[in-house]
C-alpha cells in the first residue's frame, strides 16, 4: 500500500504553495523569459517561481536536478524536477499545466508526484500502487483504469504528422494538450497516450514510472502507452505502416 512519505508530503506542500501563489493572479514577471534552462527551453518567470518553491521544500532530500537550473545542492538521492510541466499552457492561460517530481536513488525512481496545478488533482507513487487525490485533501485512493474511454492523447503530434493523419483516417480521436507528464498521469483514464520525438528525463521520470502497470512501446522517437494490449498492438502496427 502506498503511503504519504515525508518526500511526497513535502512535494505536495510545495505544489499547494505554487497553486496558492498563482491563485493570487497573473503577474507580468511570470511571462518574462530568461536564459535557456537545463532542459533546453527558455526559462520563464513562472518556471523560476515554481522552481524556487520546490527547492525550498525538497532540498533536504537530495540533489535537485531541475529542468530550469540543472543540479542544485547535494545528497545521495536525486530529485528530477519539472517545476511547470506545460509552461506554454500556463503562459497562455490554458488550464492544463502542472509539476513533475521524481526521487531517484542509484538511477531508479523510488517515489514520484505529479500535480495538475490548474485543478488541484494530484498523483503519487511510493511503491506498487499509484494514488490519486487532490491538494489539501487527505482522501487519496488507488488509481484505477477507466474503461470505455473514447479518446487518446498524442503529445507533440506535430512531430509525427503522418501518424497523426493515420490515426484520423482510422477515426481514432485524440487531443494534444501540451503537458506530457500530466498526460501520462492520466494514461489510466484515456484510451492511449503517444509522445513523438526525443524524450527529456525531466518530463518523464515521475509519470512514466506511474505507468509501469500499463502496456508500453518505447523507441528513440516514439512512446506509446495504452491500457489494453490490443490497443497497443493496433497502434504499433499503425506506426509501422505510416
């Protein structure tokens, strides 16, 4: 049974503080861009704000490896952090963005948290079971697969337009919301999740670990996650034939 460990508690408290800060209203400096961050994107003010809060809460647990500033601090464990997953959504006022936090030891994820900052929904995993709940609530319950989903998620669909068109020809509905950690956290709800292009560990460390019980295909340029083996094989064949 998963438990709210000190690390998970600290990560959730940091997320609560970030959500409270954003709830006070958008500030001009949140949209100001600075230097290129460790993940390769230009860091925005909202990224820096969230990163500072996470570092304040998480630095006692180990080295923070953030998408914005790279490695900060010291310790035996490494905390892989994407302070704002879906930064462009946050900057544009699109309510689909969050945070991704993974605690690694010896290169393996041992604890993970993904938070949807737009609606307060959150997920954590400390063992075999991923738990689902909301910020400021103690009622976390095991994440279970939703049956009967009619749409999938195709993150960075523009990176593989041929596959996107192949899906459309088969009338497979999908969305491309632009926050991959969140999308993977919701993989138990939707029909499938696809990501096209190279993968950065900041985006995937936490949420992909939460998908260990699902069916997956991982290549250098394509990731497919599905609840059903039949769905996975169908998407594999489609990707091969595109």
